[in-house]
C-alpha cells in the first residue's frame, strides 16, 4: 500500500493534471522544432514523442495519422495553432 501524500504533494499533482493540455501543447511545439532539425532514425523517435503529446491534447487519431503520413512539420505547426 503506497504511503499517503502530503497536502503539498496532492496540490502539485492536481495542478499538473489541471494544466495537462497546456503542458502537452508546449511539449508538442518543442517536438515540432526538433522535427524541423532531425532526419533518419532520430526523426522517427521525434515523431513517436510528438504523436504521444498530440494524443494527450485530444487531437483526433485520424488527423494525427494524416499529419504523420504527410511528414511535414509546417502542417503540424498549423494544426497546433488551433489548440493554442
């Protein structure tokens, strides 16, 4: 049985989940920058992380798949503007 959390820890956890959309948006934006700069195997790793962030933001899977097949960072950046 895990130990009980302090009120401070509970507050940190609550704030994290309250701001999860904003955190995911920021991390997705950072991954788009990485996408512009990467190629080869590293690009595949960046896409995996980016897809995870897009899913957490609530982007429809069909749109994520479309962005993935296009493999264009500019399209991803444009799609992220709708969530900002």
